[in-house]
C-alpha cells in the first residue's frame, strides 16, 4: 500500500508511494489460468514509454518554432531552447546575470500551508539558489486532528537530494522510514523539486543532469499548447476539465461529483450494521487549479540524463519590470501509473528577490488533488548545505522521540522460533496469508503479505469494529485502471510473531471478496466471517526478519507440506551458513523492493553468445541513485536483471514487462497462450472484478535463478500491447516476481538491512 509517487510536497508525488502499492496487491479468480494484473486504459502508452512520450512531438495545428524566432536575441531553431531557458532564468532571478552579487544566493526556504490528501498541511522547500546549486530538501506535514496526548507519530514526509554524495532520498509517510531511492524513484523526485524550485534553469549545473528540448513555441497561444500537448488521457480528464476557464471556481476531480461528507457510502456489512466512521470525517478539498491565462506559451520537455521518466513544462510569457520573460504555468510528469500534473499561479517577487508561485496545485494519476500556498520566503546565506541536504538517517528513526520504537518479545534462544511463528496459509494464486493481532485482538480474517505495498490496508468494517479513527482521503489506481478512494485509519498496534509495531497507518479498501481464502485463522471470532481483511506491507516488514518456509510435498507422502511464516527480532536472528551465502541486495524504487535475478526464457540458443535476457541490463548507476561500491557481505555482488518483488500479486510466478517480453521475444519462444478468465482486486464499496483481455499472454520461462537457488519452468505472463497503469512497473525493471514463484523454497526478507535470501530445496 505504498503513493503516494518522490515525496514531501514533491513527497506527495510519492505519497501515491505510500498506499498505491496496495492496488498492486491483486488477487485473482480463475476460470482458466489466472493472470495477476493488467488492464487496458488510455494512459497505457504513457506507462509504456514515459520518456518517449514526454519528448515526442504530437500533431498540432500550430507551426514549429520558426527559424530566427527570438525572445530577446536573434537565434536559430537549434539554440532556441537555450534562449527560452536563459529568459526564464532571468525572469526568475530578476537579472540576466545569474552570478550577480545583488541576486538571490545561498539557501532559500519557501514555505506555507495547503491541502493534501484531504487534510490541512504545512510545507517547506529548501534549496540552493546559487547559479550551480542543485541540492534541495522538501517537507510536508499533515494535520490529522489527533491530540498530542495520543502520542502517535506525525504524518510527515520528506525528500531531498544531496549533490555531494549524489544521493536522492525520501521518508515514508506515517512510518518515518528513510531510504535512498534509485532509478525513476530518484528521477521523479528530482524533476518535480527542481522545476518547483527553479533549479532546472541553473545553467551548466542543470545541463549536466538534464536533457531538455523545445517542443513548441514561443509564438503559440498557451491554451492551444495545453489542449494539444497534454499527456493526461482524454478519456479521464481533458485540459479544460483540469483547468477551468477564468471565473469558473467549480472544483475538479475525476469523480465528477461529491460523494457526500465522507466519500464512502454507509450501509450494512458482514461485520455488523454500523455505518463507516469514514462517512462523518471532514475531507478538505484542494479545489480547481489556477486557470490558463491568455497569451503566448512555450513547451519544453525535460528528463534526467540516463533516466526513463520524462516531464513536459508549459511556460507562459509574462512582463516583469517592462521586460518580457517566462514562468512555468504547468508541468506534467509521465509515470508508470499515469500522469502527475502541477499547475502554478499567482507569481510574485519574494523578499529575497526570487520570483515564486503563490499557488501550486498538484493532481496525482489516481485523482488526489493537493494545493500548496506560499506564505513565506527566507534566506540562509551561511547555511551548511551538506548538512541540510544529506540523508538524515537510514531506516526507521530510532533516535527520534516522535516515532515510537517497536517492541519485541523477550525469549530464550530455544523458544525464539516458536515465539516468531505467525498463523499463516497460502491463498489461491499462491498469496501468503497471515493473521496478525490488531490493537491487541486476534484478527477477524487474513492479511495478505505484500512486499510492493509500503504501508497497510484494512477492510473498513474491521477498522470500524476496532474503533480506528478516520481522517483524510487517499486515491490509488486499481483494477481496470479505476481510481479507488478510501480514508486513512490509525491503529493502536499491529503484532505478528515476536514484533509489535505501534500506531500503524492504514488505507481503507474493500478487500473481503478480492481473494478466495482458507477458513478463518485459528483464534479469530467465528462470527466475524473471516476472509481477506487487510494488507501487510513493508512498513511492518522492515522491523523484523521474515522467513517464509514453503516446502514441496514429498513424493508419495500422504500429508501436505507444512507452510510457515516466522517474524524474528532482527537483533536475535542468526542466519544459517546457507542463508549467509545466499544474501542478495535489495534496491528500493519508490519505496518498493527490487532484486536481481538471472533469467532464461528458453534453452533455444544454438550459438555461444548469451541470450538477450542473460545479458546485463543496459546502463550503470544513474544520476541521483546513490549506487555505491559492491559489498559481498550484503549480496551486492550478485548481478542480473532487475525485477520488483511483488508477493501481493498471485496466479503466476512472474510478470514480464511488455518492453522486456518484446526484446526477448518471449511470446514466440515460449509458445504463449491467451488464458482469458476473470481477475479481482480491492474496491471501494466492494471488491472489483474485471475480465482478462486477449492482450494478456502466458508462457513458461525455462529458468529463474537467485544467488541461493533456481526455479525451473516458471509460469509467467506479459501484456502484449503495453503495461497497464495499475501494474506500476518501473521503466528500469524487467518485470515482477509474484507469490506463486516461491514454492519449494525458503524466502528470507531482511528489509531492515536491505537484503533477501532465496533457498530452493535443491541447488545444483
């Protein structure tokens, strides 16, 4: 359950990070071989080739920039982009000389208030305003209305970039976990914060990190540029819907209408007659973004060098002090989930001399809208940027009193394993089901363990039954690319094995029919009805070492194999020699773990050269990834293709991205089949069902290999016409490893130390 996409104010690009992965936690019903995820929608092309879409030139009734067109100087079409950027930088600083001693320099902090995720928010963005400064620190804090006496951790998100260490980092909303983020997770954060701060205009410092291209302008009406070149799918939101005409103050939104005070409809449910408490919570709305002003505009494409995520920036012509200049009006970031849009307005010259937007309006791919109003600007000429921009800590904040520390059962070594055992079962499709204790009580049903979910999800009726307060609203992209909305809920504790995590934050989703489950776990209330009631994500898994023991049935044995899940205290966990030899490093992208595997599509090679899928991925460490030297002690020496670890998806062993499947000729080499059938996933009032479209193709991969073992003839699927938005695959990943892969093995998750181990029953 990770959104909420970069975080803080930019954080909220990732706050999509915190819970969005819950939508990736699909369960699927079989009529024929059951595929785990996938759906066609208008934004599929964006998720397939985000970088290419941002830089592509779409059809237009307006001419390209004519040769000789000028803003201040005569220039050719080739260097028109430099002229536009120079004019925009001069407008921002109030001077054509970026190194002017009278201009802004040192550290600048812009801050204010706003509305984010349905809650009142305060925010700040601190950045280096020097002509070569690229460091920043972004922060957003949400007011949940909880009293200080409740001693709950703050709803705080931070992100930043340390240019000296070349590390982009972010903290998870609610849990406070801080990690370096890599690949497109880093690039999304960098692009949005650099555009918001204006650092993308910083001359050579920006050119070394960014690719820029002038797509249209400067003699084209801004409204025509927005309407003709927006990347927002026309089926879900047109440009005029996203930005109303001047004078139209009606709020926007993908729903098209309010759903009442609480958003969620009341009614009866299988856990009782109570109406959800979410129906009486106050949800604040961000309202409509600033309207499109009249006048000329220019359109610029921006991307990080070496990255696969792109953005488009619409500039509008302004007159400042009698001189023509440019300021950003709109920015669209193409992400695997869809388009994230920012609209800026009410530009004014601050006390420190920089031109800053008074209003910044953000819309996430799933429809959540946020607004940030600038109220103050301050400078810190003598500030130590290395301290401000550096990653504050690694992992969970154990030295900060604002975040309560998890507790662990104290046991002798002889009984540690018994204390770590968790009631567990396998669901249809291979999902890992566990039964944690909620607020000190036995769970009324099963939680699915989902490694691609950064937080927790819970059935609304269960949250009501346990008295969990509700506040705010989150939206995520769900099955069939539908936007799902739900309240944020706060628990007292959640416990599994020997670990007890205080004050967990959940997103409510209707899960009861999203997955067929075994009978209710032992110890639960029989009247509760059982079923799937929640999602357990990495906010919990980071606090323990998890062992999943999934042996295969012994040939000829009359008894089924014993499936077990154990949550150990990391300080007391003693890995075996075989586990130590099998450690592999985890790479985090947008709060989701990724690992490297060696993969063989088919044993069809007739030449000594390796198959395409066996070659190392293109490119090395990316800008802002924080990729450091290899350390064999944590498994970082293992090489292979990058796959997301997605235990929340079932029904197949792996999902191969459309790009990789095409590159490897997977369908032809595996004799792919089109399974058909029905898949299911979370919903709002009830779980969603959707037909599997013909574009989903399944096949058998010959081999998937980890450092500690390998799996043969792995059932995999791909989406032949492009990855759907709800799959949310990083463009740097070749696919996802699903729950059904991990049979006949032991899987060890040590996310606190950024490593995993996979031990198969037989290793050659």
